[in-house]
C-alpha cells in the first residue's frame, strides 16, 4: 500500500532533523508514494526546509515542551503543517485535517490531538506568534549565516536571502555535439514549452517553468541536460584543447565532466574522480545517456593515488566540497545541517585538496578551483593561502563580464530567477 504523502514528507523531514541529507532520505521514500503524490511530497519537503528556521521558531512557541528524539517525524509533520498554512494554496481546514490524518499513517495516534491543537492555535494566534520571532527567524536563515551574508555582501544580502528562500529556476545545458541552442529552443517552442537563451553560457537555456525531465524534448536522446548556468561556466573557463588530458577531481554527479567532453571532442583522456564510489555511479549514468566516455576513479583528491603520475594533466577542475551556501535554494537542508564551525573545517579540506592535486598539473597547465559557496573563507582566502605556500603557482586572468571580481577570482551570487552562487579562481603553473 502506498505511503501517505504527508507521512512520507514527515519521515523525510524527521531524518533531516536527525542529521541526514535530504538527497539521501527522499528518493527511497518517493518510491513508496503513489506516482501522483510524489510532486506534493517534494514540494512539502523542499518548501518546509527553505523556511525551516522560521517554522522551528514558531513551533518552539507552540509546544509546551520539546518532542523526544524518537518523535522527530512528528516534529517534521508539525513543521510541514505550519508550512502548508503559511505558504501553500491549500485551504486551512483541509491542510489541518490532512496533517492530523498523517499521524495514523505514521502509527502515532497519540500525536493526533497534539497536531490538531498546535495547528489550530497557530491559526488563532498567527499574528502574535510571528511578532515574537527574531530577525534571523523571520528571514528563514540560521543567525550565524545571516550575519556572515550581511558582513560579506552588505549590498546583496537581501537578494541572497530572497533567492535562498525561493524555488530555483530550471536551466538546461545544450549538448553542443548533437544540437545547437537555436535548434533546441525551436524544439521546445514546438512543444509549447516557454524557454529563453541564457545570459553567460552559450549552451544555457532557461525554462519559464520547471517540469519533469522526461517531458523535455531531447533529454532522453542526450541533446539536453539539467545544469544551472553558473555551473556551466566551469567548462568554459577550463578551455580544454585537443590532445589535453583532463582531470575532474571531485566529479560527481558528472555535470561538469560531461560539459567538458561536449565542448572538446578531441581530448586524450578525461578522468572523472570522486571520493565516493556510489556517487560515481551517477557520473556513469550521465555519461551513458549522453554517449560520452571517461575514465572513472574512486580516490581522495587530497591524497591522489600513485596511478595518477606527477605532471600528467594539462587541465584540472577542482569543484571542491564546500558549505553549499550558494545553492541553498536547491539544497535547503543546508539551513539545518550546516554549522558555523563547519566553514573552517571545509576551508582546511579545500586547501588540502589543492595541495594534493597541484603536483599532477603539467607545467604551463591550468587548474580551476570552484565552489558553490558565497563565503570568502572557502573561496578567496583558501586560494590566497595556497598561493602563499606554493612556488610556481600564480593567479590566472579572468576578465569575464559576469559575476563580481573578488580578491582571488570571480563570484556569482544567487539571485531570484537568476544563477546559483558559485566562485571560480584560475590557477596557472609556471612553464619552468
């Protein structure tokens, strides 16, 4: 029997509250939900998490005592209920009734009265309860992150916050091996799909409205892929040339690997490396769909295996693990899972990865350092520390007209209806 939609969302949210990633917990739950309810489950999970700091602050006022750890699914259900009352076009009575009914599917009948009381009290006292929230809760951001955004991006913080709280646009990447952007736009128009050319990538197409990928003409045939325009910049900056050997060092799920191969058909070899063997399966799937080939390698970028010889790559892409503060709208669980202390830990790991990979780069070669973070500690500061200690490394020129120039690269910021927030820095190795 299919799992009820709100019970599935509550289970997923409870797992995130316990410290798990939504990407890990949601797919197996969706497989247990009826096909027509899967979109609702996704909307409930992503929407609740985008506003989780505000909803948690409200729930704290509404509960007389905290719920037990084993009842995180009920906490997730209550947060989901509050989200429906504030941000979805579901009549209040229907939202309350369906949320209360989900306690039965969760086999926690004791929570029926609690859920009903909490949601109905919120409807009665909404104005007073909202007035009791602090600035960070009202912005639906953890306080530490809101403060960093305001310190580092005083003129753009409001737009970043607005973007983080909104549903992201859907952007496609045209497979230049198979079709032109103009032809792809014509195909979409014939199917009545509103679309327009991107602003900074010649392969980007922005859809007017998100839709299932299998409904997009050309997707199954490998003509199109889903990839934000900010991420498409990586392959453009790398400028791989015929005969080059290229390493994508933190490759999963493979979007950038595939884009590099689509743009340059005459590479000597493309090596897609990732620490996680299971995540490499996603890279393999994307390569197969697009008819591309690469050498897949499970290894630690901070300590590359001996089979990768020194000075054997002309180009290296380092899409480093990071806080994901530039893609919160796509990964809203970041608001709950990330801590201020994580930023220093991430920066140290990023520096180790640069130091581990640099010996693999040929003299005269180019390494592109990228993150999906908007925090300077993970971006320019990491690059500056690397340059101070690495002889023969210099900052390459990037005179692009997109994003903002920063100390050691260029920063794209998340904007409502625009690109995600990514940082790029080009590092060049001296020829002698």
